[in-house]
């Protein structure tokens, strides 16, 4: 029974999340032959203030002005 666990930043529409679930389910079915009824998908959405890389949250990174080229 495949269990697919995805963590995303918030901001996707319900339709986008649903499409992701569908595509992940289909990919698992195609690639490992798992029956559709046995495939589990969990989508976890994380607020920008709760996700960081290099000690900078996504919220902080998004608040910065874009660099000039």
C-alpha cells in the first residue's frame, strides 16, 4: 500500500490540491502497479511563517524586495 506524504506551502487552490492528489495517485498506480484503492495521499500545508531555510522563513523571504538586475 503506497503512502505518499507531501508538504507544501499554503496558497494553492482546492482544485490544484485535488489535481495533485489525482496525479500522484495515478503515478503510483502506473509505476508500481498498486491498486488505486490501496494508494494513500496526504497533503500537508504549512504557513509561510512556519517554513524556513537558512534561518529565514518563507514569510520573511517573500517580504524582501526583489533584487534588481
